[in-house]
């Protein structure tokens, strides 16, 4: 049941710190070495390219995974929306390895791709929350998310669990390849920082509720901006908001704004900047200011080390590869409180089903 929570979504958002701790003990030993089946790692080690396939929020988790695999393993990684990839006649590399991200393990769009992959005898892994689900049974390997049942239609804990499992896998494969950056990546420590950091964000729910009221509740549109992994989180943040609050929310790459979307900015349009990456922080800030100077109501979600006076929401510091695990939490809660304050059914938004078993 929901326990003391009015909606499953809030319960599931609140479960995330403990899930990070659970995944740490299940997937990393006391010395921080990944506990991943060596047969899976051998198979992945033979690949020349990874293909991550998913839909919706799982696709967004895949985008974050690309950064982890490319940094820690140095393997080219493509991320595709399953419904598109299924009919795209893709030109594959010589030795592809497929990773399916799916909370439910039942998404028809993703299953079509896996069926084709199996016909071609390419190796595959499903990362899912549901043991014995269809995509788990049909792939060569499975890694479980161990997030517990996700009931709310809006996916939250599955997204962060998927990223955490991708991080474990990327570290494991990077170590197999003898990559020093993977050996040095102290994921055990980082995930404990993430868990504590998530909790400190969740503890600021009253402030986030106020921000939802001030920026979103009366708005018919809203924008999230970011660069790199911050852009990937902007896509997920916008999806969460549109799903349960029915606000037309979009995530944009900060630098793309001036190539079109900035035409949408009017007086009081809410624009959220996600800023966690050192290399792009200054550019992201100036892109955000360009919207402010056109009347946007801007606010920032910023990693502490990059914070400036006037920033709206400060995130605790973690490794830059893992900041999506923290920056997504205020976005999940902003969506939650916007939906709640609008009096909507948070857990069961219109037109949506929890698992989409038709193409
Ligand atoms: C968004 C959401 C959907 C799912 C998508 C894929 O909150 O829940 O976008 O992420 O339908 O579902 P799975 O991960 O079960 O394949």
C-alpha cells in the first residue's frame, strides 16, 4: 500500500535513497568491486559498440548511461527510442551488444527490437525491475533494478535505479578493459553520497512545493534547459511535468535555444536551468539569462561546487557522471506538487497506462 503517502508517486520518490543503498550492497562488494556475472562481461568485452534501447523515461536513463559507458569504458554507445529503432533499418557495427532498459519488461515497442536482435543472433541484456518479465526472458542476460514495485504511472525510482545499474556495469566493463578511470571511480562512495544527497533534496519538499506553486501551477507551458547530461535530465524533467500536470513542458539543449525555441519565451514563461557540469556551466548560465532578458521567470538547479549567489536550488556535490541521480529529484517533486496543487490524479494521469503492451 501507500502507507502514509497520499500518492504512490511520493512514496516512490521517497524510496530512492534506500534503493541506492540496496543496489550498492547487491552490486558492489565491500571493496567496491562490481558483482557482475563474468560471462556477461566477457560478451560485452567482445562488442565494438553498445546499443541502448528504451522508451520514455527508460530511454532518458539510457542517455545518461551513454555518458557513463563512453567515459568509463570508452566504447561508442548509441541510445535509441525503441519504436523508432524497430523500423529504422539501422546500420549496425560489426559486433553490436544490445542493452534493453525497461522498468516493466513488457513494453511492446522494445520487445519488437529484441525479437529482431534475437533473429540476428546478437547478444543482449535486459535491465528491468520485473524478474521473469517478457524482455527478461527473451534476452541473453538480465540485471534487476531491485526497486520494488513501481505503481505510479510516472516513473521515478526506476529511472534512478537504471542509472545506478548502468554505472555499476560501466565500471565493471571498464575494469575488465583495464581502464584506470574505471578502477579509480569510487562508485561505492559516490552512491552513498548520492543516497544522502537524495535525502537532503527530499527533505526540502516544502520549498519545492512553493516553487511549484510560484512557477508552474498557473502556467500552460514550461521549459527545462541543460547541456550534456543536464540536457538529458531536462528531457526527463519535462516528461515528468507534462505527464502528470498537463503543462506543455519541453526539455531543450541550452545552446539550441537561439536556433528556434527561444521564440516561445514570453513574459513570465517558466524556464528552469539545470547546471551540474563544470565545462558547460558558464555557457548554460548565459543561455538562461538570454531567456530572462526576454521576460522568462527563470530558476536554477545547481550543483553546490558551481553555485552562485541567487541560485534557486542547490544540489549536494557528487561525481559529475552521477549528477542526474540528484538533479532529477527536484524535478520529480516539482512535477508531483504541480499535479497535486492542480488537484489532479497524480498516480493515474489521463490517457496513460503503466505498461504499454501495444506498438
Ligand atoms: C514515464 C513513463 C514511461 C515509461 C515507458 C517505458 O514516466 O513511465 O515513459 O518509461 O513507457 O516503460 P518501461 O520502462 O516499462 O519499458
